[in-house]
């Protein structure tokens, strides 16, 4: 198992380019299953989760060619449905949360699918009821095999219907959209997620011949078509990585420029970092973060303590709360971080407390951070990454700390961040992979 050895206390300087969006990549790669024609996807991030999904699709029979490291050609002309019944499929898909999104395309195109209980981050319960209930309303039937921990799903013909999602699940919305584009009749999805990832998926499907109205809203109308064609699609830059770099710059007193960030798709992310005192400037489509010795958390207008909470888009994505929390540990002032969606995502704060941070874990969903205002730097320590986002937060903490830190289980970081050590070392970090 790989480990990072991090020498803290170094400032960064220079330019860095964000990778393609992990969350979008997982969706649009699964969408290639909807057509037998070639689908060309550009700006694919070279990360563990995406590579695992590509490997899974290859085993399913999808022909995958790489034009370059970030461009792939996928053609699902000859799918081997028998592979879905194998132990190899169960093992590979159960270790990857994104594998759940192969179900919608397979159900729409072939009328059956198998879905092992999906894996991914250990951040609490991540139920799949939204997916299954939506498929059921479209005419599918499913059965759970407890011996194989696998859902068997079948539908001779999906029918369009009205679906009110019980939660605005991103993967649930993506799965149902991909099922609906080949269903008979009209499907209406209400309370649908509308993140840029979902908008990009819809735009890709429209370019393939799908009929989708309401893109960018939480009310989608989809008229099913008989078939879809191939397409060219370019993935957006990863807004979670962009936010991670903003927090990293503030914690390490660095001056960096994040290139080509697609400002119009960042939502309230820049303003949320401004709430904890970080200065950042828009320069065409780049973000410039000047070196800051100190940054101060704002109060609400009535003087009460700032609360930063995740919310359904266009609210704040939950994937950035770990980064905002660690960044606040060196700010001036206090903030309450409220993680509403996952009950285990804040449990990594004990590692920050060991490093000298002042954090009160109120309950599984809330943590109060009392900023140190750089009066006392974090101390290097030995720790282990529990999930992708906590992993990058711990790396940021280690880069800002006094002395050496060791981070084990960095596979979790590699799942979501492409060659993060070499890219950061190129602008002044000191991260060694062993």
C-alpha cells in the first residue's frame, strides 16, 4: 500500500491545471453503453476510480482505445451480458461506487442488469433506493440475492412515467436519465439533481439524439427515442480539485494560478472560500490566489457565527466540506461546518486534532472549528486516509504543518486526484511516494 511522506511548511508558487471532473467522467463513460457507435470522450482524468470503471466496461465487451492519456474512444457494439453473472464482475463493481450507473444504460438497451452492493468511500450509508424505486416506476422488477449481495433487475420494456425522486441524488438522477432516453414515452423527473455533471451528461445525450428538456433545472422531461448515435464529448475541469487547490494555497501561504477553471460552472464555491477570508481573483477563465499570511472568517450580518453547510446544487457541494474544514483551522475566527448528507464524513477530524487543530466534533454531522490564525502551526504526524476528500484535506494539513507527516492508504487520494504528488512538487511541494 502506497504512502506519502510530506515535508510541511513549504510555500507553492506557479500555475496548475485542474484535471477533468471525476464525477462527470464516471457518468459519461457509463453513457457510452447506450449506443453501438463510437463515443469519443476528452479530458478524462487518469485516476483510480475512472480507470477501474474503464476496466469494468472493457470486461463487459466495450472496445476502448486511447488516442492519448486523456482521450478515449469507447464502442459498446458487442456487450457480453453473461459477464454480469460472474464473480469477477461482482468483485470489480462492488469496489467502485460509480459502477451503479451501468444499470440504467444496460436496462434501457438490453432489458436486464445486475448490481452488486456498490463500494466507494466509507462515509456512512449511501442507499440506492432512489435508483431502484425509479426503475420500478418505469416498469422494472428487482430482486436482492442475499447470498451474492446482488440486485437482479429486469424490464422487457421500460415505459416513461412521472418520477418524484425522494432525494436529489446525483448518481440516481444520472441513472434514471440514461434509462429514460431509450424508454417508451415521456419520463418526467422532479427533484432531479442539476449539478454541472448532470447538465454535461444531458448535453452529451442530446448530442447523441436524446430528447431532454429542462437541463439545468430540477424538473426534466425526457421523450424516449429508439436509438442513440455516437458523439464527441469534453469533460469539464474538476471543481472539487479546483476548490482543493484554493484551500491548499491559503493554508500554505502560496501564490498560485489555477488555469482554465470554467468559472460559470463553479457556482458558489469561490464565494464560500471568500467567507472564510480567502482572497481569490478572476483572471479570464483562471483563478489567481495571492499569498496571504492571514485570513479571517466572516460573521453573519447579525454577528452570529458563520455556518457553512452542504446543500443540493446550486448549493455547496458536500465534497468540499472536508477541504473547507481543514482550511478554517488556520483562519482567524470560528465556523460551524455542517455536513448534512453523510454521517461519517467528519470523523477524520480526530487526525487534525492530533496535529494541534482546535475542533469540537459536535455530532456525526457538525464540527466547530476555532481557527488558530497561524499563531500555532499544525504538527506533522502519522495518519491514514479514510476517503478521497478527507485524504486531500489531510494532505493539505500535512503540507502546512511543521515537520514531517506520513499519510498511509493514499490509494484513497489516488482514486480522485491525478498524479497529485508530482503536480504539486512541480510548484514547490515536497511529497514523496513510497
